[in-house]
C-alpha cells in the first residue's frame, strides 16, 4: 500500500490570466463531468469549495444502476451517493475534502486527469488482487488517491493528527 498524505493546501490563484488559463485547460474534462452529473442527478449542481478548491456536487439518483458508487470526481464535477457528503459529520466533511482534493489535481493535469486516474486505478486494482484491502482495492496502490493529493483516501478514513486544526484544514476546502 502507498503511504497516506495529508498536506495543507495552498489557495488557488485568483489572478485573472491564471484563472482563464485554468478554465481552458480543464474545460474538456469539466464538460464531460458536468454532462455526466446532469445525467445521473437530473438536476443542476450545488457549488462547494473554499480558497483551496472548488467543485460542483451532483447527487446520484437512486435506482439508476449506480447504487455501488460512493463518490467520483470528473473534473470539477463530483458525483456522489446521497448522504455520503451531506451534513456536518466529520466523515462526510473529510470525504468531501478528499474529493475536492481531486479537483486540485484536475487543475494541474487538465485533460490528462481522467486517463491517468483510470490507468492508476486499474494498476492499483491489479496490484491489490489477493491482498487485504486497507482502504479499497482500487485506492491502496493509486498515487493519485494516496500520495499525490492533499488529503489521501487513507488519511480521510484514519484518525487525524492531534496537531492538525481540523476545522481550519477543512475550511480551506469549504468542507
């Protein structure tokens, strides 16, 4: 299993030219994510985020064959099972911060984000065959889920360091 990661996120740049470049760089994956979100939710999204990350939440409608999905981030669109990211409970807020961490990855990787994530998830699943999953089989060996992210899948499911100001950390994500 790859090591967990918990890093304090830097705020996203508010500079107009960088925002425009980021919007163009992420446009293809965002179009795909919002299209999928509209299809699975049947409604417009709710914007979430803070200084470090921004996303759009699409709750997946029940009984459309996606009841097995917890949450998936496609660009800045976050598709999730109802109840998973809702409320003020710490597990929901940590999972939301983890998904918003993926939107930060998308800001850097742009159109490469989805192909790289699918490749890493597939490799992780192969590496995990026969092993005891610590987080989930497809996340344990995926660097985009475990190490190259502000809040890894593993860290979101473990006790947080006592030295961490959890509320301030989650506020950076708007979670």
